[in-house]
């Protein structure tokens, strides 16, 4: 999902907000079905935000 494609559902808005709060990133892609990949820091020291 690109920045221009704003999430329309409540679930997608929640995912985007939570991942952003944690200083992470996410992506959706199609690999014979939907794949959701989120990367977040597991410690406060590793966060970039």
C-alpha cells in the first residue's frame, strides 16, 4: 500500500496507526493471496521515532 492509498477500513487505519506509533513500517502484497508484513522494534532503544 502506497502513501497515496489511504486505508478505508477501521482495521486498516488501526494497523497503520499502531505500526506508526511503534516507529515501524508495513506492507501488503499479493503472493497467491494477501500477505501483510509489519516490522516494529521490540525495544524502546531500537525505535526510530
